[in-house]
């Protein structure tokens, strides 16, 4: 097997959540760590200590954070160990899911909307 074949095998992954096979790299050349269809990921990096993680649990997308630069970050929580991570949103990510996550706090506030009328 050639080096090109080895690189091809290591540059694609199959989502454990939805089954989509996709590339690890986006068109800008940045490395992707989540599925562009469902936004789920796999816990392979230990963000606290650095290096590889032995957990390998499913990382569920739970929120969107917007940096001061205007860049969007996808927040994941590991279903096995509860570690939180943040990763950049990619240009080809599912826009409907991203918007649904971004407006969730407005659509489901932690207080009754009627309370706003009395302010």
C-alpha cells in the first residue's frame, strides 16, 4: 500500500452518531474534529492535560459560543466523562443545526417570558 493510500485512510472518518463518512480536513486546510452533518465528535484529545485521551466517549454538541473576533465555536460535552471542549465551526457544517443550537437559549429561556413585561 502506498503512502497516499495510508494518508487517505487516516484523513477520513465515519461518524459514530449518524454514520456519515467525511474528511478530517475542510476546504481551508484546517483539521475538523466533528461530523459536519450532526456535529457529534469522539473524545480522543485530553484538553486538560494535553495529548491523547483514553476515554473515546461520544462528544455531544451542547452549545455555540461566539468569540470577540466573531468566530463561532462548537461546545461539546463527553457523554462518558463529562469533559467540555470547544472547537471552531467549519464552513461546511450543517447550518440548520448550528442555528438551532444558537437560538435555543432565546427559544427556551430559564424564566417565564411574561416576566420581561414587568421590567
